[in-house]
C-alpha cells in the first residue's frame, strides 16, 4: 500500500498513492489548506494516481469540496471513489450558511418558548378537526380498531358509570320535584311539577349532568392513560413504528364515549323521573296522573334533542381528555396536570356547548 501525497499543477490538485485511512491523516491539513487557497470557481482534483480510495479518502475529498465552497470536478475518478463520495454526501449534512444558522436559531427559539393563546387555540382546533374527520371516516377504519380494546373502553366509560348515573338521577329527580312542589302548591299547580322536571331532564339536566360525570370519570381516565404513555415515550414509539396515535388511541376512546352516552342519558332520565314520581306520590298524586302529565309535556323531539346534545358533549369531553393526555409533559406531575386539565376543560366545554345549543334551538324553534 503506497503512501498518499498531494501535488498542485496550476489549478489542479493531484493526489497520488492510496487514499485510505492509514495515509489520509498525514496529508489532511495540507489538502484542506490547498482547497481553501484555490481561486478557481470549480475545484479540480485529479485522483487518477490513486488506485485505492476508502471511506476516509472520500471524506477528505468531501471536506475539501465544502471548504472550497464551490463545485468539485474529479479527474480520473474511479467508480469506487465516486460511489463512496456520493454516499457520504447523503450521510454527512452540508454545513449551514450564516443565514441558515440564523433562521434555525430563530425557529429553535420560537419552539422553545411557550405557545401563545392564539397558537394554542389553533393547535386545539386542528386536533379537534382531525379527530372529527377521523370519526366521520370511522366505517372505513374499522379494521384498525381492536374489538377487545374498544369493548374495554366502552365498559369503563359506560357500564361502570351506570350505578353512579342512576343514583344521581334518582336524587336529582327527587330534589327538583320537592323544591318545585312546595312553592307551586301555593297556586294549586303542584301537578305541573311533572312537566317541569320531565322537560328539564330531557332537554337540559340529563345531558348536562351525564356529561359532567363523563368529564370527571372518563375524561380524566383518558388523560391519565395517554399521559402515562406520553411520559413513558410509548406514543413516540408508536409514531416511530409508523402507527398513527390518533387512529390507534384517540379514535376508539372518542367513539366509545359517543356510543355509550345515549344509554347513560336514558338511565339518568328514567331514574330522575322515578325519583320525581316518588315525591309526587308522597304529595298524593296517582301514578297515572303523573305519567299523563309527562307524556303531555315532553314529546319524543325533546328526548331526541337531549340525546343529540349528549353525544356532542361526549365527543367534546373525550377529545379534550385525549388531547390533555397526548400533550402531557415529562415528570411525575405531568399525569396529574393532564387529568386536571381534562376535567376542567371538559366541564367548561360542556357548558359552552350547552349555551350554543340553547341559542341554536331557540333560533330554529325547537
């Protein structure tokens, strides 16, 4: 193996000997200095006298090209040397110019600072929009949903919340009926308590209370689960494997919450009406009169509007819970903060949506 040497013939830098790791170190500084001194726009290097070129030699040629700053033309290029040089160009990044360094520094500073309220709003709207689009395309993505996982999520969000919903519905119905019956007795209108409670449960209180329960139980659970995955870098691992976290983690949870919500609202409405009926029967009204008032005051449209509102509330609560988990930070406090954010955000979103629905239904005459 012959030693490498560099000779300069005018504007041409000529190498002789083997450009291999053993020889490159001895001529590295002089070669870089020669490339820096070259005045021609194109750096011309003759490697016809180099029978062997390895990765170290190709790295020297690449460094000379980038030190010169212009193009490089190789004379007598061997296939091996040019192939190695082409591979190194792909692997070793080109040094940034001053303008590119300044631009990268500005972008890094922008990413390092906390996002503004407007940027946060844009991020949330984008996340909710992507999730809604994914929900609408759910029939085409059923193959990505694992049945056992979906059933487990629906069980936690629905069946396990049923006893709590029934108990609260019964108590709310009793309290509403009792608090309304006492003042209405003064006007002899205590029978109309059935109208008041039925309409309140069907259109407002049923969907609203179940959504608050969903935010406290399910929304916080979603945030805690995904927040733990985020802290453990499991979500980053899914992304690395080419798996979309939104399809894998968010979509099943939102779909499960939306599907179980009608059952919970029905349980809340029925238990609330039973609680109201108990109070009115204590006041001396027969069950037939109570049922007649309920069917007269509240129709199927009131019940269906309540179910529609409830499903929208469920989607909002589930999406907020999932987003809180996916954006959780690092450290032991991150999961707790994500769960708190999910509960507060879910309740606030429920109240805001309820107000929007009230105005919308009024304008539509519903």
